[in-house]
């Protein structure tokens, strides 16, 4: 398939012609939907209204770029000041190089070959920033979307979940590109993976990573498919009535496009280290009531926190605790004079660096 796609990119005069040739040759790359589907998706995202000065200010980080038309239609929709592609493979890199050289609508794209086929690293943007290929600026109004940076990524493959978790962790820690505040992340993933972030209270999908994500992001489902007819997917994604229903691609798995809008004013979080610790500790045994898991926070925690936490909350199981209730518990924990060293408890190692 890759050789055919490379051959098409050499023969096609522009990207629309390449799309027609892919269809004529019955090739089925991931996320290769028709133009009308992507038009629906872009209408749903309403990016033009969110980035009114895109041509002057916006830099798009296109991570793990494959052969999807989404990258092309983002470029034509927004005409951003910068659009850097981090290709998923050497084959994808060759394909997009031909498109950039031929299609006037792709002239503004920049290829970062150093990132082809590599695992996401903490400093994956450093070289691009040094070259001036991106110019992110800090958003000081935390009620607004950052106008200088937008990330989109393909996390459909088996290793994609790890890279997505790394990006969401960067958002929690306000590091890498997320240090500039309120950066939007558009993520393609398997439909079943979406449940990890929007599963309801009490569900088996609602765990610490999902809680931490929702504390610092507004999460929305933009588009999805469920041709495998999984009940869990239908039960949760089916609630998003306005989401675009994606057509089936032969030989490809069901996918979902999720919008993670970073938001540091969603909740008033005074003690993030304590919050991080409380969530992870109390979810160690999720079937237990909160009162039965307090001992995991340290010797004497149970006796102290029983006097500080609402009795009704203490009788809930951890997956049924709301984000705000976790914040309240973390604030009570912060003021406990005998708590363990929180920094040591929450140390997760240094962020991954480029080799």
C-alpha cells in the first residue's frame, strides 16, 4: 500500500487528485474519509471562529501525520501561519513532501523528518521552536483559547495511546507546548479508547488518568464510528447526538475524534500535587468506599480526614466521587500537619527526553 501511495503522490498534480486516485485504486489508508465528511467535522469544530487571525498567529502541530486528508483540510480551512508535520513513517514523509512541492494549498506546510517513526518525547518541539517554525505565545486570559498553537494527532495505532497519555500528562503539568496555556488538542483514537476519558461516574473506564484529564480539559466528542456494534461504545458515545457519524473504511478499526480543550480555570485547584496524590491513592482499590481507602494517604490520615470530609462523600466509592469532591479532599489533606512528603509521593521521574 505504501508504495502505491508514494506512486500516487508522484503522479498527482495536487492533493484532491491524489484523493481521487487513492479511491480509484481501492486503497484504504487510516482516516481516509471523503471531503464531505471532513467538511462536517470542521463545521462541528468551528475552528474559523475560534482562530479568527489564524493566518497571522496560529501554528499547527500535526503529530504522527499519516495519509489522512484531515491535515490537508485543516490547512485549507485555517491557512495557518505555521503548520508543522511530524510524519508517522518514512512513507508518509515522502507522500507529503510531494504534496508540499506540487499543491499550492500545501506550500505553507513544513516537514519535520527528525520525528518520523519515533516515540513522542518531552522535547519533541524544541528543534522546531529553535528554528522559528512555531511561535507559541502565552495566553494570559484563561477563559480564551490559545491563538498561537493547535495540536492534532493520530493516536489510532497500538502505541498511540501511550503518546496521547504523555501529551495529556504534559497538559496537567503545564509543560512542553501546554506551558503557553489553553492549547487545543484534536486526537484521533480507537472509539473504545474514548471511553477512558468520558466514561460516566462509577464506570470501569473512569480511572485516575481520565480524572486528571478532565480536571484540566474540557473534553468533547466530535466524530466517531461503531461498526463493531460495541454496546459500551454505543452507550457512551451515542449520547453525543451532534457528533459526526463516520463511515466505515474497509480493513480499518472504528475511530473517534476527540477535542481536548486545555482549561486552567475549569476548577480552582490550589494544591495540584496533593490532588494528584489523592486521586491515585484513593483509586488503588476503586470498589472500596472512600472511608476504607483513607489509610492509603498515610498513617493517621483516616482519623484526621474523617473529621474534615462530608460523611456522605466518605460512604461513596472512589469512581463515584466528582472532580470537585476530589479537590475538596485534596484541600483537607493539604492542611493535615502530619501528611507524608507530597513531592516524594508524586514524583514520576524526569520527563522523557530525546535520545
